[in-house]
C-alpha cells in the first residue's frame, strides 16, 4: 500500500500524519512538530485521509475474542482492526498497532500479525501483574531507603548490598539506584544508615574470605604407642585467664627443662582430612567476638593440656648447662599431668622460692644470652579486647614476669627443635628473620623509638632451609609450641613424630608446598584479626563518645603525626604543632568516628 498525503504512519513507535509527499516526507508529530524523513523511516498504518492526530481515540474492542477466533492463523493490521473494533479507521488502526506493540494478545508486524494462545495470554497477564507488583514494591523500598529506614521485608533487596559489603560481589542495583558508589565501604555505610546492620556487625572476616565455622572432621583414636610417663613431674600450663586451648606446659627435672606440647600430630597425620582442613585455614582465627579453631573442637578437648587428668604430649627435654645453654635435647611422646595457672597466679608466686622462680631465672638467663647475640626487644603496650553482648571491653595487659617466663621457654623449645631437625637431617619448617642493621638501639626505651624500630624490621619468613632469626638473636629457630593454633607448628610435629616412630618423612618439596599454602591463608587470618580489632576499636569509641585520654607522639609527620594511645594500644593520626617533641604526652579528646572507614578522629586539648 502506497503512502498518501494525510495518511497515518508510524514513526519511532509514535503516530504521525503525512503532510507532503516527495523524495522525503514532511510529517506532523503528536506534539505538533514537523519533520522531514525518508519514506523508509515510517510504516503506513492507514491511508487516511487524516485531518489531525487529536482524534485517535478508539472505541472499546474485543481483543481477546479476536485472539481466540484467529488462533493458528495470521492476519494484517487492517483486518485485525476490523475484527477487534468493527471498522478499519485511523483511530482503530492506531489502537490495533498499540495492541500489537503491547504484545499481550498479538505479535509480529503490521503485514503479518499472529495471535497468542489464550493460555499464553493468561500466563503473560499473570507475569505482568507480578512484575507490576514487584516494580511497586521496589519503588516503595527505594522511598524508604531514601528516607533512611527499612523494614524486615527489605531483606531481599539489601542482601545484595551485604554481599558488596562483604566483597562477595562487585555491584548492587540498590547502590546504583541510591547513587552510592559501588564499594564495600559505601555498602557498609548504607546498611548502618538504614539500621539494617548494627554497629556490631563486623564485615572484615568475610571481606578477606576467612573461614568462620569450625572444621567438622572425625578424628581417629589415639594410637597405641610407647609414651614416656612424666606424670610424676609437677607440670604447669600458664595462660591468660579464660584460655580454652592450652597447648603447652612446663616442668623441671633436675637440670632438665621440659616443654610439653599438645601432641596434635598423633591424631592429625599428614594429608588426613583434619590435616587438609587445618592447611586450608593456616591458623586459628582469634576475633574479639569469637574464636574459630584451626582443628576440630574435639582435638582441643582431647589434647588440650590439663583438660583431662592425664594428657598426651610431645615433650621437649632441654638439659641446660650452668650458663643456661642447651647442652642436650630429648624429644619424646609422653603422658603428663598438668596443673593450670593464670599469669597473675604465677606472678604472685615469683617472689618466693619454688619452681616458678627457678623457671623465671632460667628465662632471664636465656634472654640475656639472646641479648648478647643481638636480639631485639620491643616492649610496646598490649591490651586484651573482648566483645560480650555487643559491648567492647579493652583491658591493658600488665607487664608480668610470668609472661617472660613462658615466652622464653617457648623460644628455647623452638631453638632446640630446630637444632634437632638440622642435626637429624629432617626437612623442617624453619622460621627466619633478616637481622636489622644500622639501628640506634636493639632495646629502645621510648615509645617513639620502639615504633620506629618496629617499622624498620623485616618480616619473619618460613623456609625449608635453616637460617638465623635476627630478631630473636638465634642461629636457628622453628615454631613448635602451638600445633593446635598454627599449621606449620603442626607440620613440625608431624615430622618429629615420623622420625621418632621410624615412619616416612615428608620430603623437602612437600614441606615447601605446605609452607607456601599455610602462609598464604595465615596471612589472611592475620589480616582478618587486625581489621577486626580496628573495627571493634571504632565500636568502642562509638560506645564512649565522650572519650578522653592520653596519647604519645611516636612519629612526626605534618600535618598529622602518629600518636599511640597506650591504654588502648591504638595508633592514630592527630594534628599536632610542629614544635611538639617525640614521646610527648598529649591530652586527647575524641571528636568523631567513621566506622565503615575504620577511622577515629581526635583533637589535642589545650
């Protein structure tokens, strides 16, 4: 059909009237505008004549009846208009196009229109009603979100925002609709602003992909094997109050110091299900709000020293000479009977003669030897942070001699195990650290000097090759005293047990592979712990909005210097005057907290 003057045509899905003909057509649009277009840019709907576009209102039609009559056949726009509306006029032609464009009853082109079955129509109507309801619900949600509130029904929209906050997805249509940048920080801020998350929601472990559930793996029975009976020795596990995974203990036998360690490798041999689970975790995850163990909880219950009347251990016997130097090493599977003490309880006994004072003297002697070998000692403030029912408590850890007693004994055991492994030719996960050079002091006094020294130290490294640990002042060292909590300690125990039993050892390549795998995931665990502590520190400040305290300037950098708050073991940036000296004590007042950014703001009071 040819296009005539004053005919009705379709232009960009809207009605238009042809004004003049030629190589190009002059057409009039609904809004009165005139355009010159090519004939191929329009579709003829009705030949006219059409006096104007204002009278295109069609009468009520019978679309569903026409759909049923035409089932299985096709038709044209003109015939369909006659069937639905009883006539083919410009108004019914336009109404018929709208039916075709809507797509509920018909589909195709004006030259060939095909009806849908009534079953399809019913299904499509149901889907459209559902989509319309969803659009309405979405718009109501956006209205609530823009008003800064949300309801329980909004969880289905906000779950994707949570996934962005946890860094489990990159984008959310909610953030886009609310003109928020697609970042985990902004997602976190939105969830807080809407009240969907409490300030106690800690996103950081998930954000760094830390495992948050305990491993569930069956453990075998303790193997039948010869164990040296050391239950007659007075043996002490010394830990923080409330410790739930005691994995080391100490005893004295003449000139022998015994360091007993939970015999985890007895239940978790290499490549067993529990070993693979521990390797995937790298270390126990310690968060202020919870602890996620590296090994099944049953391992702690069965192997924790002092949790039963008699505990299986791998015992490191160190015979010390008069100068406190290890002269002989004896490593044996054993039975021990352990008494549990807190650091505070042992501290009270260090002023009287007895095993604790003797252990402390050995620790001092060993520390002095390490000092003479160039060890580094940094005594920065430490705190214990706990979250109970959403409230954050921070308690400074007192400088106790009992902590030195334990830490030095653990270092002695690590040094002895490393020497034993080297002498016996065992592939082993050694711990090394490059020695610090050109430093003013290896045992600084002021906090500023301690922080500067800490920043200058190279990180420790694990290697299958033995080497010195410069920070500890030792020629050889390996970590062996926490197999319940650190995977490479467990690997060390697996190697020692295999050697003692005459079983097959892991070769050097297998040890290297375990070092690489464990360190990768353990780094994530440490990052989750650090970021979580920073998160809860911000929550602590929010719970104490009027906080005031003292900070110490530990690094000068304009305009904001690094300030350490000793009572909280927290370092922050504060604007300080240029003439303020390092180690100056500054009275601080909290001025604000940005929880998603993990930022607290302070002002120096005058």
